[in-house]
C-alpha cells in the first residue's frame, strides 16, 4: 500500500479505446489532471460541486435532525447568543456548538449582504455541510498521497465523492459531513507521521502534520464532542500491539499540540459550564453518546451486521471495487500502509456494529480508509479475478433498483411523470451497464469511472429532480406558503397533532406546539392567528371551540405524508372568524 519506485503506474500504454465508452474517454481527463497537485485538487473540487449541488438549494428542510439543527441555529441568530443552544424553550445540549457557529456565520453574512428572508433559507444552513464534504474529499486526496501515487489519490477522492452516503450528508444541515472533514484530516496527519517512522526517517519532524492533526481534533471536538477521539484511539491500539511501539507519535509534537487543542476547545466549554452548569455534559456525554451504546434511541436500534448490509448501497459505487480489492488488502495486511488503514477501519467498524443505536452515517468517517485501499488495489492492478469480480454487476443493479423506486414513488405521490429526471435516469443506467459489462482487471479504472458517472446521474435524478418535486412529503413548506398568502401584521400560529421541527423552522420560533384544545384557546387570543390542526386533533379542536364560543373558518387543507412517522397526514389551517 506504500508507493515505491517499483509501483505500477497508469502511464503505461493502453488498449485502443472502445466506442461509446465514457470511462475510456475520462481516462484522458485523469491523465491531464494528475500532472500536478493543483490540477488534481481543482478537479476534485469541481467534481464535488457536481455531485453535491443538485438539489442542494431546493430540497426543503428534512425532518427531523436537519430541521432541529437549523432551527437551533436560527434561534442563535435571532437571540444573538453564541453560547447557549436551544430549540424553542428547550435546551439542546446533545452536540457542542461548532456546527451552530458555522451555520450562524453563513446566515448572518447572507443577511448582511441583503439576501431577503435569509433566516428561513435552508440551503444557507447546509453550506457548512457542503464545505465539509468537499473538504473531506480533498483531505482524502491528501491522506491518500501517503499510500499511493497522485493518480491513485485522485481515484480515492472520486470514490468518496461519488458515494451515496456522502452525497446525502452534503445536502443536510447537520454535523456529519463536517465531522468527516475533521476525521480525515486528523487520520491523514497520523498516517504521514506513522509511515515516515516506518521508513526509518530520522529527520526532524515538520509542523504541517502536527498543526493539521491537533487543529482537526479541536474542530472535531467542537462539532461532535469526543467522538473524534474514538477513531484516533481505536487506530492507535492495534498499531501499538502490532508494532510494540507508539514512538512515532512524537512526530505529532503532542506537548505543544495538546495545549493548542485546549486553547481552541476550552473557551466555549467553560462558557457553557458557567451558563448551564454540568447539564451540557450530562446531556451530551451521558444522555446522548453513552446511552446509544446500551439502548436504542428514537427507534434506531438494530442488530450487528446492519452496517455491512447498508455498505453495499451507502458506499456505492465504491462498494463493488472494495469487495474485489479485499483479497489483495488481506495479503498486504502486514505492510505498513495496509496496516494503518485496517487499524483505522476495523476496530471502529466493530464498535459501531456492537452499539445498539445505529444510523447509516455513523460509519461515514471510516469510508475514506476503504476508498484509499480500493484505490491502491486499482493502482497496483491487484483486483480479485475470482467470483468477487462478478460483483461488478452491482454497478448496474443499484441504478436499476434505486431509480425505479424513485420514479415510481414520485409518480404515485405527485401523479406527475417527472420527465426532467428521465434523461439522468437513462445516462445512469447506461454508465452502470458499461461499468459492469466492460469490466475486466485490465480496465478496472475505466469501469470505475463509468460507475462514478452512473452515481453522478443517479444523484442528479433522485436528489436533484425527484426529491424536490415531492411536495406531499414536505407539508411544512405548503403550510408556510399558505400563511404567507394572508396579509396581516405579526401572524402567529399554533400547531396541534403535527409538531415536526420543519414547521417551527418555516413558520417561526414562537409557533406554539399544543393539542387540539390548546389550538382553539390560542386562536381565541387575538387577530392574525392561525391554528394548524392535523385531522386526528380536529375533534378536540372543534369541541373546545364550541365550548369557548370560538368562530373559525377554514383557510386551507393540506394533504401529505409525514415520512418521519411513516403515515399520511391531513392538516387544516383555521383562522378566527370572531366570537358569538
């Protein structure tokens, strides 16, 4: 896994180009961009934007995590308080302040630049996730350079940028894409220190790797607490056992680094302790992190093995390549490069499989290690020729399955054929078919590029076209649109039965979440008030309205689907018509 002078290079003559094979054509692009680091980084930046921008601006707020993060940031901007984290009147102490600061800085900057209604534009809150996703791709390239050549590092970046899971997280205003950025930066710095020590290089260590490592740790702490330390420690343990030494850690200058990390991290932790006592630490570490180990949170419990099953979708299109690279990686397991990458991957993966609470994005910080190992196998031309090679069919199977479900589901929900998605569907299927049918171990790189194109068109179709058109799945957007139609001063709303965070984000922080009776009492309290009542709460609303003499009128009814609860909803918007 460590590049040497004898490592095979992809500059060797190739067989003649195949007609209509996009992957073959893209090999020339790789030849061009891998001439220099600047071209390679610029290429991966453009690729990241192509993958992550479709749907970025027009997918509505997603319940529940994204909308909760965005609403908490919105309240931070409204209050001008950069220390406390709240969702309406409740403290939100599950995560540290880092992501909220990043989101708030974007929203405030947009507001100062004159962007109207900046605080309710969800895409502004997603900018840190987009930045983190692209940063993770570039850091994967940087980290991979310690293991493979420049071309292999670009391939590793392409594998990560095209993965389905990162494509989703780059479009969500929460912590995971930016956490990935910090983890890859820290692990890349560790890898460089480790491999330099393995080579017996006794020269004085520089400051780049220590600066990246300790700054990344501090940023990871502020984004998601001590989780980033888990990846570091679980990597160090097997390396210490195998090498019987951790002397290489001195190259990361820990004496200075720890002080620097604490200077970055401690001010906010001290500030929140002075503000809220130990409640933040009790909620964040005890109530959120540790409780996920022994129990299922929010119905997200699952048995061991789930991440392995999900891997074939969430890491697609890199997953088939990773499977074909597994025999070569196992044979090289005692080589320093493979040893480090396996230490990064295996212990943390086992921990995540054993933890009761499971969500797909938990293993995302392990995917760069897999991408680098797969890229090394491609660069070394050591992919399996056994039955594992038949896994190339998965490059075609996923577009068939995912796009069929997306198009059929869209038609069922919207009664529209979504014609705009069809060209992307066709291109994705064609590229996936090329990746599969033209695959052999002499042209693995070209097949991978076809698969990357298939992933690009798949994400354009599903996330860029289909999801933004699923209006019934986003009832909060329709509710907010109806309220904006009414001309009155200082509109206020109360919601009964439908309490999704996206509703609070779209209609205002002071939106009252109550029951049917409470919504009727609220409506009686003044003019320019609205009661947002889900059908299951309408009887209680009507009974209370009758009891208090409230006259009301129906402004609109919105039928949709609450995917957070997995059930259809019918929501009425009532407005006071006076009393009798």
